[in-house]
C-alpha cells in the first residue's frame, strides 16, 4: 500500500469537506447607515418597533446620553409607551473581538426590557460552531427584567439579590461584555427619565487653609488631573503628539479654586453658583481635537465631554459653561482651549470620586469605520481638603474580577494542574533515569495522567482549549489597542497562555503540545489505545521524505491565517476551522453540521493509525509556538554518538530526530522516549557497548553522568598505589 499517497488523499478530502465560506450571519459586520450615530431621527435608520412592541412612531433623539421615546396611536392621539436606545450612544464596551456589539434596546415606562436586537457585531466565534442564534437566545433572557436588578452571568444567588443568566459555552467574554452593555444602557436612560431614583450623595465640607499652591503642587497632590488620549487609541498612526491632552480640576474647594483662578475670579464664580451646584475647569494643552465638539454648535451641547460619578452621568449645555481666560497659578501650562463647566445636580458631590470622560471619534484601522469611544480619568479631591477626610467608597468589582472570584476553586485547581505538570517535567531527568525501554511507567505515569486530565477536565470541562484565533486576536490587540480586561475575562485561557509562553521559551512548545493540549492529548491517547486493542499492525509512520515535506504545511496555514486576518478577521476565523478544537470541545461533535463533524472525526480516526497527524502536519497553533521554540533556554540532552545512532529516531513518534541524530526542537513534542533510551544501559547502543566491554574486562559499572556516558574510571596515582600496598 502506498501510504503517503493514501494519507495525502485523506487529508485533501477532509480539508475539502469544510465549506469554503459559511453564510454570513445577518448582523456580523453588517453595514449600518452612516447617519445612524448622528441623525436626530434614529428610528428612521433602525427597526425601533421590533424592540418596543406597540410603538408606531418615535421621537427624535433626546437627552445625554441619547434615547428616543416610542408612542402608540390611540384614537388619533399619541401615548408614550417606552424608550429605545442604541448601545453605542451610551457605551463602547468591547466584546472579545475588541469591538462593541451594536445593540438596539427597548424599555417600557416601568423600566423593564421589552426587546433586544443585535444590529452589528464583530465576533467571529459566533459565525461558526456557535451560531448567532445563541446570542439572540442569550439576549432574550433580559425580556421582562428590570433595569435596576442585579443581573450577572452565572447562577442566580437569591441570598445576594443577584439574578443569574445562562452564558454561551465558548463565548464567555462576549456575553459578559453584552451584559455590561445592557445594564449600562438601561440604567443610563432609566436615571434620565426618572425610572431609577437619582443617587443623593452627602455634600462635601471643605477645609480652608488659606494656602495657594502652585501648579506643580496641585498636580502632585491630585487636585489637578490629566487625561491624555494618544493617536493610536483612536485608530490613527502613532505620533509624538497626543491626540488630545486635557487638564482638569474641581473649583468649589477654596484653596484649589483660588490657586487656579485667583481670588477675585474665584469669588465671582462662587457668587454665581446656587446651592448644590459645582464648578470644574478643563483646559487643552496639546492635540488638535476640540473637547467642545461639533454638538456645541448645534443645540448648545458639549458632546465631547461629560462627568460620571458612579452610575450617574452629567452633561453640559451652553448655559452650563463659563469662559476661562487664564490661570494665574505659578507654573501653569499654556493652553489653546478652555472652559469652566457647571454641574447642576444634587446627585453630584465633590467629596466622592468622579471621572472626566472624553468622547473621541475612533477610526477602525481594519475597516475604516468611525465610532465614538470613551476615554476617562478619575478625580478625587485630596483628603486634606475634606472635613473628616474622604468618605469610604466601595467600588463594584470589574466584570473580570467577578469571574475570577466566582470560579476561584476551578481556577485554583487549574493552576495546580499547570504547576504540577511543569514541576514533573522539571524533574524529567530523574524520571527518565528510573525508566527503561521496557518499563517507561515512571515517565508515563505523569504523562498519561496529564493527557487524561487535559482531555476531561481542561477540554470538555473547562472548555479551555487554546486556539490560533487567540494568537490572531493578540496580534491585533498589540497592533491596534491592547486591553488587559479583554483577556482576563477568560481566566483559564489567560493562565494557560501564561504557562504556554513561559514554557515555550524555557523548554520549547513540546510541554504544552505533547502533554497538555486537549486535542493533542486526545489524538495521542487514541493512538495508544489503538495499539492496545490490536490495531498496532495497521499503525505506521510516514517515510522521512514525506514527513519532512508535510511538516511545513502547518507553517503555511499559520502565516496564511495571519495574513488573512489583517484583511478580514471574520474570514480568518472561518478559515481557522482547520483546527477541529471548536467542534470537538466547545460545541461537540454531534452539535455541528456534518462537514465539521466529519473533519474532526476524520482527524481523530486517522490518529488511531498515525501518531498525532494533525499536530505534525496541520496545526497552525503548533506552528506559531514552534517558531519561538527556536530560542528556548533548555533542550533535550544529546551525546556525541547520537549523531550516528538511529535508535532514538526509531522511537520518536513526532519524527523530530533527523537522519543525523539531531533533534528539531520545533517539532519535538517532549514524549521523552529518547531521554529514556539516553540513560538505558541496555537500549542505548553506546551505553550497551560500554557495559559489555567493562563486564568482559571485569571493570566496575560507574553511574551514568550528565553527558549520557558512564563516568570514566580514573586510574589511581602511582604514589597512592604504593602506599596502599
């Protein structure tokens, strides 16, 4: 049988069963009207009626952040029935792709969600395997729920007054981000229209010392803060100058206000303020972007800056702005734009922390699309200026922190697994020295256990199968916008990648690929089971010439996916279905359409007869890890005679040992078969010959040294021999 030809035909056939292009979901990277983000009549461009049943007409955009009112026709009269909001008018919370899921949300007059419609998303993971319908079903869980409820992803906890939502397996980051979008949008509008009561904060009581600090002192103590947005944060090429640089501070505190404005102007400003009103200043010291924005001209709204305190947002109109002509504080920088803004709300307090928010116009460097993005900086008046110091503030945990807390036990077990496997491999020399070619259990006990746990617990249990799509996502995050929160939301993948990166540079890719990759472990285990159940006579390796050619395919696949991702991340994600990981673990072999099931099952079936065919010839993830393996710190030991000996090469399932006895560390999967032979005095030809020579000559067998040979027998000096006589 011509096995190379057979294998080639099998691989080609399996590859062809994957559809060249899956039908795009309706909302994936949908082309939205250019006017959507600015048009007063928002509902002329999106189907607002679908998320607010009963509404037949809609108002123009109102409020800040914007929303629209929906009306039902009753006997020729209009009756308000609820509100509709566009999520990106309110928050730009990114999902796993790094881009927001553009969502249309409906809410009735009592504050209950009435409808949710995804207009556009950039989540390639929802194209294949996990259908977009899963996200639609997830969003339906919000219907009827109140915007003021504590809603989280995961199980409900009535004792903590928390309502849980079922997540989407394999898309955890996406649904956590979507939950944040839904609740932020609902509460932002709910507070504006009076459904949610405004927060009443205790007003600050100031300590007045009479001091007049200079600019540097104000900055050092935190009374003046800076907000800087770089060009790359808004999708522009990196430059020396910031996109915009703002300095700002709170003026009601007498010492700060007098230092910034001067005695006369500060007293004049305070005389204009009513009780419960607050003044802050903003200046622009660098960048060409205006913080007043285009909205200032139309309708008198400053749509580029706002203040947020807790869940409350405060925006400014022309009547809320006072001219700022100069700052007399010593050392104050030159500025080219300035203003004093007045907050007229009892919900705001100078005693509590707040954020200045700049809304920038960001360009997507991949698609060229424009959208608004929020950039903020926190301000909290120094405790020395407040009677009794700063009040105690309990800040809610970030979504990724809540995930880590709720899954702490599982995370601990997973970390222990990684640490245990790493420790076992660190002491591999001790394990291989206790093993022989006939008894490999000192090594295999750890390796087989790692396989089983990786398949069952890591793969099917935690769904923590690393993928080339994560590598592509990180490439794009490094180039365009890196956000730690995006990756911390999936703690198992995050920890796994830390382990992978560290071990790749220490030992090479083999520890992950050979011991802990769930699919690789499943493939290897099937090969071992095939040998046990009587299929050993059908198992084979490719001839060296074919192996040496086909092993480069995975590198071509990796670079092909990387190149495609720069044009279309969605297309790259679809092509990444060359990895059967999603089918095998995230979705399940029997939950996908037949081409994907056939492809994954075909690779697993082929694994019974060829050891790790996918890992050796197709895996783009393995290729991406193989390249940095070239720069590993430690490699497997070799002895001089290994260059002419073929024994280890015969035992190497990864076929990583070439005809000259050299190990290709990029292909090595760290099975340790060669290291067992390295110190086996009956299997290693060099050791076996030396053992026989010494036995025949009546010489002792010394221990085997680190160089793989018996420690040499050193003749005693003549003087010592005479004294002994």
